[in-house]
C-alpha cells in the first residue's frame, strides 16, 4: 500500500496553532513540519515538544529561508515516503483520508498527481469544482489549490520538478505557484487526475477576489507566460476580457497597469 507524508508549512508563531489531523490510521502517516523562522531569538521548543508528544513519526525542520515555495521544496527534499500531501497550518483533513488516497491511487493505476476537493466544516466547497473525474489539462491544472493534492515523490525527484521560487507567498509574485508546479508535471508526461471527493477542510475565504490589484494581475500574467510561453500573452488578453467586468471601477486602471505595463 502507498505511504504518505503530510507536509505542513508554517511561519513563526504559526507553529502554535498547528493541530495534527484527526484521521483514521493516524499512525500510518508521517508528519513533516517546515517551520520558517525570521526571529532567531524566539524559542519554539515548547511547541515542538507538544507536537512530538502527539506523534512518534514527526520531523520538525526549522528553516531561515523565506517563501512558501521554498518551504514546499524543502519538504520534497526531506520527504521519506512514496507520496506527499502538502498542507498549511490552518487546515484539517477528513477522517477517511488514507482510504480516499489509497482508493484514488490504486483504482486509477497510480497517477503522478491526484487533485481532490476542499470544503469547510459544514461541507460547503472551497471553490467551484467539476462533478466528474477527469484528466487535467494545462489549463485546468492552473486552478489547483496546494492543500488538495497527493503527489508522487519519486516522479518529482527523477524529473527534478520543484516549485518555482519566484512565485508563492513571500516571493516576488505572491501566488500561482501551484499551477506552474502542476504544469511541470504534465510537461514531463506525468498523469494528473481530478477526483470529486473532499479530502481537506478549510474555512471559506475570499482569496482571489483581489485579482485586479496590480501585483496580483502581474503575477497572473507572469504565470501564463511561464506556462504557455509566447501564447501566454494571448491568455493574458483573454483573462483581461473575462475579468474586466468584475473589477471595481476605481481599480480598473491598476488592473490594466498590472497586466500590460508593469
């Protein structure tokens, strides 16, 4: 049977709010916490001790390099299991996580990546998801969220696939790292599936509604160019035409500036 690492990224005092997920077959999971620290004078020892008392199979790695993509890449390098599930410090998982992951992988001949769904505690979906299973395309995989996937570690290492460290929280371009990562898997002939089952629990939020801010618009353009090359300029224009009507009137100039002039 496959084995899994849940790799949790956290920054500074975020370590204090981490609760290891209440899942069935808890002891079959390895937990890897990447704790990025900017204040070297703070002692987090009590938090480390608390977490290690919960699981005998936990590795807490302290890093002084910033950026979410750097955290994810460090997790890839340190992972010691067949598959990795990327996690943040504020989400949970369904109780039957292992069964859901096992079934998805085994029934579909072990694809390199499977994306699932996220909901809140009341079952409200985190975003609009398709209702049927499908194979990801270079466009569909741009919508991935980082905490809804299981990924084959050996495939990543054999093909030297890592998160682009220019993208993601704490980087030059503060989002879109997951879509680039997924496209890199597809470019190396990896199979990527979507299965319409919830695995992660996270409060609903309004992330993405500020897409029109100049830096966020620029980030989207840079991502599209990274994925599609020169064709990314065409997709940038399409993004502009689709989203323009949703931009508040006072924000239109900044949206145009970020997409086309910044």
